[in-house]
């Protein structure tokens, strides 16, 4: 319950900060299944900030909806800084949002390797006219805990853009 409250509180600060700056956000959530978007959408006034959210779970969806090049999956894998960046920049090119947050990760319990363990997550934030930032995280816990940690980290990046940190 406490973690859910934290998501709600952080989402409320994100909405307030982005709204105060007149910024609209779009999201690409590969491993969280839309948890970040749901957290933002639960906040009254979210419609002034939340432009859209996509959940392209498969590589084919990432290619089709966001223009992620097939070669990136071959060279780096779906869970990589390169794919996170391509997803964020791909959505920014396709929508009027000012800021796009994209995430790709291994929520578990399976799917991890020695090089890319369960909990590995990449978050990319692109701010129109400002640039792109990609961060790597290694979260611990069960699947839902990794997803919550990913959503919290993403909201943290958005909170910094909104100046509410």
C-alpha cells in the first residue's frame, strides 16, 4: 500500500510540475504495461499534461509504432539504452508532446541472463529542443516490485523536468 501511495504522490507532483511549465508528456512502456501512465491518469487534471501512452510489448510493435530499427534489436537487444532512446525519440517524432519517457526492462521472473539480469531497466527521456537522456537501473524484487520501481524512477525523471523535485 505504501508503494502505491508513493506512486500516486509522485504522479501528482509530476502532473503539477509539468502543468505549471505548460508541458505535455507521452510515454512508451514496454515492461510496466502502462503502470506509469495509469499513475498519471489517476491524478485529477492529468488531461492537461498526458498526451498519450503506448505499450509496445513486442519488438514488432516497437518497430511498427515507433520506427525502432530491427538492427538495434540484433545489435543490442530489446533491453538496451539504444532501444530505449529509439523508442523515446520515435514517439517524439510522431506526436505533439514536449517530453517523452520510454522504458524497457526485464521485470522477471524469467528472461534474465548474466549480462542482462532480471531487474535491468533503461529509461530514456527526450525533451523537445533540449535533448535525450538515458539512464540504466538495476532493480531488485519480484516482477511487480520491479515494475513499481521502474514507474517510480520514470516519474522521478519527469518530476525533474517539471521542476517539482
